[in-house]
C-alpha cells in the first residue's frame, strides 16, 4: 500500500535513518522493532541488528523483568501477587515495537506490505507455539487427565488466536488457581495477534486521513483511554463485591490500552525524538522500574483498584521505561546499560518461550508432586518447574525458532529434510518424535475426559448428601437411616490421617448427630463423612463462603435441624477476602451458641490469601471452649498426594484423611 508523501515526514521512530531498506523476510533482529514483543513475543537473534534499524538497548532486560514477574506470580502468588502485571509491560513493548517497525517501513519505502508483515509475525510466533502444544497436551494427558478437560476448546482458541474470547464464552476464571487450564496463558498471545492483524490497517488509515502528527497521537491515546474506561464501566456495577474480573481482563476491547499507549508514544517519539527526555532520562526510568516492582509486590488480582487503575499504572510506568530504552540509542545511560546485563539479555531474548512453557510445565509438575506451598516438596516442584522451563525455552529458541526466523518455514523444512537424507541420527529422531507428538496430541484431545475428577467427586458428594437427607426425611425425625446399624460402614482403615486407634468407636460415632455445612470441599468429602456418621446431615454447596454460612445456619436453626455437633468448612472461595466475611464467621458461631460442639476446618490451596485466612480463622475460634479448628492445611502439607490436581479438593485418600481429622477434632471437644 502506497502512502502519500504528506504522511511521510516525521514518521521515523527515534534516531533511525530517514530511509531504510527493509531486510529480507525472516531476518533476525535482537530487540529491534522487527521482533514482535508479545506476551512476550520473541526478540530475534541477539547477534545482529537488521536494516529495520539499530537495536534498542535495554528492551530485552525489560522483557526479562516482565517475564520473571509473570512466572513468579503463577508459581508463588503469595510472594508476587501483582506479577500478572508483567503482561501489561509486554503489551506496551509490543505496541511500541510494532508501530516503530511499521513507521520505519513507511519512511523507507512509502509502503506497508501487509502480507509480508503478517508472514514475519507468523514466523516468530507459530514455531514455538506449535512445539508447546504438541508437547504439553499429550504429556498432561498421561500425567494428570484432569488437565486436559476442555482441551479441545483450548486448542481451538490457540490455533485461531482467539483464546481470550473462547474462554470468556466458556465462563472460565483466569485467577482461580483451583481450576488449572493447560493453555490458559495463551489469552494474552491472542490479544497481541489480534492487534497485529488490525493495527497495521488502522495505522495506514490514520496516516492517510490525519495529516497532523499531534492529532494522530491524540486519537491513539484516546483509544487507549476508551479501552480503560470500558474496563472500569463494565466492572462498576459490581465494584468491591469480589466479582470475577476475567471478562474485562481477557477482553481485547477492555485490555488494549497498553498496546495503544505503546503505539501512541511511538507516534509522539517520531515527532519529538530524544529531546523529549533531556535531563530526566537519568532519573525517571529508575523510579518507574521501582514503581513497577512495587506494583508486582503489592497489587492483588482481587483488589477493585486493579481494574483499570492498577493495570493502567503499570502500563504508564512501562511506557516510561520503553521511552528510556528508545532514547538510549542516542544517549545511553547507566540504567539502560544495567538492563543490558548478559543474564537479563539472555532471559529477555528467550522470554517468549519462557512465557509459553512455564504454565504447562507448572501444571504438570504440580499435579505430579501434589505438594502445598511452603513445604519441601513444593520447593522441589517449583525448582523443577523453573529448570524445565528454562531448558525447554532455550532448546526451542535454538533449534526451532531461530531456524524458522532465518530460513522461513519452507527453508527450515528443506534444511531438516536435507539433514534427514544425509542419514544423520538426530534429525531422523526429531522427525519421529514430531510425528509421535502430533499423534499423541490428537489422541489426547479425542480421549480427554469431559469432567475433572474434582467435579465428579463433588457431584457424587452432593448426590450422597441429598440421598441421605431424603432417607432421613422419609424415616421421620430422630430415626436412624438404614445405614445406622453399621451394615454398610467402611472398615476403619486410616490411609494418611493418623492411626485407626485415634478414631471414636463405631458405636459412639453411630450415636453422634452431626450438622455439616460448607463449600465444595465439604461436598467432596460428604460420602466419607456419611459413612462415618450415618445420621449426619451434610450441606455442601459449591462456591459458598462465610457470608452464605450465616443464611445456612440461620435456616437450619429455625427449622430445628441444627444438631449437637456442627462441622463448618467455608473459606475455599476467597477465605476472608470478601468484606464482612470475618464478622459473618463470628456471627455464625454466636448463632450456634456455646452449648454445641463446633469444628472449623481451615483452608488449603496456592492462593496468596490462604495463610492469612487460616490465621484469621484461628483468631475467630480463640477463646471459645466449644470450638476446635481442624488443621486440614497442616495435614495436607505433611502428607502430599491427598488432593486432586486442583490442589484444593480432597481425592479418595484425602476424604478419608479429612474425615479422620474431623473425627479427632470432635473427640478433642469431649
């Protein structure tokens, strides 16, 4: 597409020459605008700059900071609760680099060759993505089938770069660590690819129709503000209620402001150049990085201030850092020199692969290890995840990504086939492995379960509780159910919850009337509880919390269903993060009164709030002689393998251990 001469002046981003000759398709570029900087997209070959312009110093270091934040958030959210903001840093970098590349092409040729641009993007994005898909899906299917529930939908989103919208339609929750989806992190890659498809066309229209450089900047910046405002407006009706923000977080319309801000600063830079900075170049970037790190450490995904203020703040701070890197091409500073440290550059150059690999690897390793945060085995699993991620990303970069970037798809394929014909063992083995991976991926997708083991366990528990309640209602008040004589009760064989001698005699249990109220964890354990306490009434409801507990206890008390012994298991869903939850828990205990035995079960999971929630529960129970806290968290820590792949709900061994713990807690109140 030819642009008019009036659109050309002042379009060269930064100090690049006014006329540059575009490089050959697929030529490598280290940190240059030729490299898409997606979430994070690859930066190219670090050994050379291309005719697209001089390499931008410091950007690889900035990518490294961002990808480390994202990985830390997924592996240790309690330590880096705001690490998800690293994706917003990548968005800003993407907007800046892609717009810079397009403007340079306009300045050098008066053309933007859209097909060629899109082919270059495909060469940088698709090889690593394809490798991750055909490797992680079959491995996950073998290690933990639960990880492949819904994998057909996820794969469709991955290959069409529509993961964000596919998952919005499916109603998934990005911030729910108890529902691991193998390809979850591809949502941001989808947004970036949608930007790569649309932005070059929109930029051409902008350059043709708007003659004023200042107005171009204003229009793009206004688009960023509209996107941020849309995020705020969609969430405003539910502000502060703990509503799931996935729709606005995943939405291209509501999360495009980082990309547009990066594009706007490129248009502004084309006019102002390094003079935009002056003496501030040595002061603002370090402050911006410090502010960004503070957001990584302090901002939380469930804070109402995050959407859009926190995300917008991170984008603006990243904007300062990106501009500093751009200015360093003419006026290097100590700060950009520090970002050029070899370790940071190495990570930044492979940040795309690190981003793609870390989440599937974490899902598989976590499922295999089955340990909780803070335990030795959790540390082993985390270290193994990091090591595997780095190795796989480095291998992908060296043997898959770089060959395609240098030679193109057909050239890389010809090179591989040529190596195979020379009877080299490694290329032949690579072909065999690739074929097996493709077949394994197809088999994994077609044989994937439709529901997770957790979902099946919860459904079975709800059904068992409903059946028990119906049987008790039919038998009349104070009448034992058919199971009360112990005929169908399981033998007391403890698997992980302590020796069988710790349990109450079955006759004592038979006479114990229990009212149990809780969330999905209690629902999953319901069959074991009913087998142990045949007269129990279990009300386990998915997605309930302490605010719901008030209503449930009030209703049971009014209807005369509140027994002498009460089991409460709430907190799986956000702990005490919802406003008023702690007061609700205190009110529940007040309603139950001091004459009943009450056992509170604390929470497990990898969410950052779990430790604080358990401390709050201990404080609420303190001073109440009729209340005992069952330390389910410690039991799971000491006995890995009691939970399903979601690291939250008890499996078959876990429900027995859970019930053993509950029984010992009841006995402690005798």
